[in-house]
C-alpha cells in the first residue's frame, strides 16, 4: 500500500505536491522571456492589438506573473486543506513568514497615501498587489521543494533561461535585435545589453543570478554529475555550462550595470569564505579540492572575459571612470550614485512621517511629492534603487524587519545545511542556491525589485528555508 492510498484525500495531496509547485515555478520562469519575445515579434511585424500601439515593453509579463501567482496561490490553499484533512498539518517557519509578508503588504496597500497607486503609473515594471502575491507564493513553493531531482530541475531551468536571455543580450551588443524595445524608447548611444527586460540595470541583476546559477553547475559538476552513467555526457554538460556562464557574464558586463559588479563581488566573496569554512572539515578536504580547482578555472574564464572586453570595448573603462566620479560625491548629494543620492534623500525624508505602514505599496514616487518646495515639473522616481530602502519607505519599518528576518533565517539555515548535510548532492545544491542568494542580495543595495527579475530570487529564498523541523509549542 502506497502512502497516497493511505491518505484521506490523495487527490488533494497530488494537486498540491512539491512537483506541482516545482513545475508551476518552472513554467513561470520560461513564460516570462517567451512572453516578451512574442511582444517584440508583434512590434517587429506591426501586429496591433486593442490598447497600446505598438505594444509597449513588458506588455504581457505582468499578466504572466499574475496568472502564475493565482495558480500558485490555489496550490497553497489546496496544500493547507490537504495537510489538515490528511491529519499531517504541521506549522513551519516558512508558513509563518508567508503570512507575515502577506499581512504587511496588505497593510501598506490599505493605508497607502494614494490608495490604488502603484509605481506612480509606470507601465513597464510596476508591482501591483497580485505581483507581490506571486513573490510570496514562490517563496512558499521553494520551501516545499525538498526532492533532489526537483531541485536539479529548477537549477537547469535557470540554465535554459540563461541561454535564452544570454543569446538575445549578446546579439544586442552588436545591435542585432528582434525589435528595438529599450526602456522608455530611448536608444542608448552604446551597444548595451538589456536582454528581454528593456532596462540595463534590470538585466544586470538577472544576468548576475544566471551567472551564479550556471557557473555553479560547472564548479560543482564533480558532485552533481557523479552518478551519471555516461561520463562523456557529464563532461559535455560541464563544459557547456562553462561556456554559457562566460557568455552570460559578458552580457552582464555589457549591460553597463555597476550594481551587477557589486553582486558579482558578493558571489566570489561567498565562495571564498565558504571554502575557508569547509576546509576545516577534515572529512571533506579531499572532495573540496576538486571543487576549488573548478572554481579557480571558472574565475580564470571570468578574468579572460574581462581582459578581452577591456581591450576590445570601453565597457569596463567607462564604468570605472563613472565610479570614480561618483565616489567624489557625498552620500545624499544629487550627484551621488548616478542620481541615487536624490532618490534616497527623498525616501529617507518620508520615513519619519510614514514609518509604521509606509507611504504606500510600491508608491515611492509619493515621497518626492511630499518634499518641501516640490512642483509637478520637478524630478520624480518610482523606485528607490535600493530594495531595502524601497521596502522601508513604501511598507514601513516593521515590514523591512520582517523581510530582513526572512533573508537572515534563510541564509543561516543554508549555511548550517551546507556544513552539516550528509548528502554531497544536497550540500552542493544548497551551496549554489546560497551563492545565488548572496549575489542578488548584494546588488539589491543599488537596485530595485521588478516583476521580471524578482521571481527568480523569491523562490531561491524558499529553497533555502527548510521544512525539516516543524514549529512546536509544547514546553520542553
């Protein structure tokens, strides 16, 4: 007798299983770039639809995120019902955080200074309530996926989407495009890579996550592909991963996004620290040697790409010069951080007045409107260009504390699982996801959450949040 037949509601269990959460998440990650490709093809062949003409960038992506968010939310409801009906309901930390994230989002929306206003009316990357619901559902979904095979499928999903985005972005560096779709229709003077995201900063963040994922496949190939019967196949996948990682890394540089550099430094730093920690484990030293060698080979590839890019283009030198100029400006000045000084200043000024529930869900623009002496013709920005500051300003202090708690808990648990995990494959998967987590978390200090990038991060937080030990309210 199988476990499913012993359940009171086996159908409910199947409809809300880890496989369902995994495949729905994979579907979303594939659908986002495909939706934009369709959008750009419509623009290229001048196919008009009711509404904006020609189709605006990211026309379909918000609907894609909202649709999959609804499916994931339904799966979560079925999962909770199944756990109750089948007598297997246990409360986990991921469940608590899922609820608190949702509550703080609702409070920010309800007590918004401008109810119903999200991202100041921007059509390209606004985050309406249903978008946040999808984020939180992805977090829940990630926490449900414990099976090694499903986790591998998630990782290969990142690999496949990286290939799609990387090829499109690479061609853009030669101004070969499906249809010109740069953010705000303002063609850059340089051959910048923006992938299928219409914004170089957004692509810089997404390509960084892909670099961490695909390079992880190469670095940990000695463990992840060890069980493969055909050694030639595993070697092919390993070196294909190496090439794809370098391709995406080049497009990350070609995005001219310095925030991606910050995230990349966080990625390399995480590896170095983790190697030092794991080297103290005498039982793991021999296995670690091969991983470190592949890491050094990967770093050699990155350095080669940087050298060639520097010699052949002005991508690196122009960013270094721009960074040098920014460092001369003081934090808070308008010129600091390529305009981030004035953006952060407006947000910080609004906090004392709206510190409890924030100025309004994804309504950062209101902070500018409330500045002394502001007029309609003055500068305004919909995003905080610092994900943590954006949450603080738009959702309040308690929402930020809750979000940071989610991140810290996930990171701490990931480290513990890497150190204590007995299965080599599970350890390496945790390791890769932790590096992806660190890379995104670092760049978030200079970037904003957007609907076609953030989903790829939220599930990582869930994948690092274990459901191995339920919460117990019994006295010990």
